[in-house]
C-alpha cells in the first residue's frame, strides 16, 4: 500500500511539473501559422454567448482566452484565474467543445463563472474560422482588432 502511494505521489509531481513547464515554455512557441493575423478584425459574433459580464465595456481592451475542456494545461490556467479572478476583469473565457454541450468542467470554477463573460464555439469552427489549433490560446482585442495573440503563460494573462 505504501509503495502505491509513493508511486502515485511521484506520478502526480511529474505531471504537475510538466504542466508548469508547458505553460512557461508557451512563450517560445511559434505563432506564424496559428490564429488570425495581428491587425485583423475580430468578430465577437463568431462566438456563441453563454453568459455575458455586464460590467465589461465593449470599448475596453479585451482578452479572449480559448480553452478546451480536455486540455490539462487549460484547466491549470483556469485554476490560477479562479484564485485571483479580480485581476482578470477584462478576460473572456471561450470554451471549445465538440458540439453544443453544457460545460461541466467550467462549472467547477464558480468565481470564473460568476465574474467573467463566457463564450463557446465548436472545435471545428475554431479551427476553420479562427485558425486556432493549439490550446490554450489568446487574442487581445482593441477597438475590434487583434493587437496581440499567443499562448498564455502566468506572465501574460
């Protein structure tokens, strides 16, 4: 029994460390072929609204974070956001799903669900319309145009 516990703890630590490395290394990934080009108009109506945060103004700089329900790195980022939700007042969460489904994993993040705008889009649409093929991914939008894009880290959220 004790050996099983030691193995479990070692696997868990290895898994956690690898997720942190993936997140921090996200800055180094190439963006040439991922996402829409900077300067391109971003049409929010491409996304389906699940819940809109009424405090957010459409004219503000807004960041859209695309996360996939099965992406462990995405869930790690959501956990960090959940702990400090007040720091991310202009962050919009876009949930990627296989079809129009409820977002069971998102419901675990009560503060995020209560405080942020939640959107969703089908996986095939996010690939075809927005050219996003790797998650997590974000766009920073100002006046309707993409001014920044990339793979989020704890530093650039």
